[in-house]
C-alpha cells in the first residue's frame, strides 16, 4: 500500500520470494531491480529508505544463491530529476552482487 516502509516491505519480499523459489524451483531468476519504491522517487508511493533498498538487494541475491539458483538482474524503475541521485539507487544492486560474490 501507499506509504509502505522498510519493515513491512522487506518482510513481504522475503516471504513471497522464498515461497516462489520453493514452489517453482526455477533454473534461473531474472530480477528487475526497480528503485521506484525509494522514498525520494518522483513517481513511486512507497517509503523505502536507502538501507531498505540495500537490504532488499542483498536479500534477493542471497536467497537465490543460497538455493543454487543463478540470478541475472537489470536495473529498472526509478524516477528522479537528479541523475546522480538516481544512479546511486541503481548502483545498490551492483554493490550487493559484488559483496556477495566476494564472499563466496
């Protein structure tokens, strides 16, 4: 719902992603890492913080990797007049991937 913040959003993403991965056991996950859920997005209606976005990216990638499922991601969604601000949001998924794969 409009105004959803980190805790509710992250719990829902975790719950539903885990269930989908268990039920369907995909051979590959294609992840559209949209950032329009961020609190500063010009068009989005959620209130997800920088930390919430970072946690989402780490969680999605970690869940897939922990189940041995390859994951490919693209950036998408996210609207802001300041390109630097928007690019920092999009970069979070790349940082999360680098952090995860350095630890493997």
